């Protein structure tokens, strides 16, 4: 794994850390490839039952590395924006669709694609000194990295339009009010809070969590009849998992269940 993206697996939690603090964790090509591959690795590893995404230094991620972006624009727009299909789309798809929960530990500013990556996560633990900025329109671009899909689901269509067309820094208290943050904590507690949440999730019924993610995503784009049919399908999956029987047996014996993630 490249040094600009760190990967650690312990107690069922994969912690993926952007490690370009001197560049505020801006996403150059090498970093995007390493981040995408790290997330795909976590998604495919049965030993991983929860994921934490975070950054080093004073930023979570400020999005696209604009210095490299300018250089690539000199080649052609097609070469420059191939990154959306090659890097951002598979990265965000993996975060949103993996059958395990993902926690963003937003240690600092999250802007552009960095904000969108956090929006794609299931939970966002945000430092009280951090903030979000969609940023795209500020450089005359449209939303990418899934922001057009995730942001309206977090804040509603009208507010998403406003945040995308008039980008500004949304500080942590306002982010919590809007629904962009799950929880706001002192900056020095972000890592521990995110780790505690991830450990709690990693000890939970992983198959059920994955089904919940899939059910919510499906229902967002389908009518009630189709969504009920999807619930039926997913309930059979969850109910056929070993953890369901573990939970029922524990309930009947008044014990705390110890889930296996299977």
C-alpha cells in the first residue's frame, strides 16, 4: 500500500487513512488509486466488519489535487476527467454498497470530492473544528463522487441545490443541524469516537447491517411495492445468517449475543 494511504486492520475494523498532510490530503492520481484499492480491499475482506476513513493533519480531504489537475488539463479534458470514471466512481460505489458499515472520522476540512466521500459513508464523526464545502461550482464544475446522489438524501433536494450552487464552508455545528454530521466531538476525540463506533459496529450482526444499507439504497429509488419485495429478499438473507439464530437463542436465554458477522 502506498505511503499516502495507510491501511490497518484490527479487531474487525479496517482503518484507512489519507496520509498527505502537507497537501491537506488532496487527491492526486497515486492517492486516488491507493484509496480506491484500499476501500475495495476492505469491502472484499470477510475479516473486515467495519471501516473507518480518516485523514492525517488538519484536513480530512480537500478533494482533487488542483496542481496536478492543471497539468492534466494541458493534455486534454478527456484525460483529466477520466478520473471520475476510473477513480471516484468505483471508490464511492464501494463505500456505499459494501455489506458492512463505513465511518468517516472527519478530522478537518472536507471539500469537493473529499466532502462527497464523507457523504457516501454511513456515519460521520466530525471534529468541532472541521467543516464541509462542496466546492465544485467554485471551480466551475458540477458535482461528482456521488454528491448528486448522497447530498439530497442527507439534506433534501432544495438544500442540496443551494449547497452545490453556492458552495461555502459549513462548519461543524451547522453540519450537525443540517444532517451532514452524525456527531460532533472535540477535535482530539474524533479518532477515539470513530474507533469506538466502528468497534461497536464490528461486533454487530454484519449481514443484517449490509442488508439494511442495501434496503435503504434500493427504497430511495423504488416504489413501495418494489421496496417491500426487496425487504422480503433481504430479510431471507439476514434470517438465514448464523447471527440471526445466535440473536434469537440469546434472547430466549436472556444472554447478550456474540455475533460472528456471518
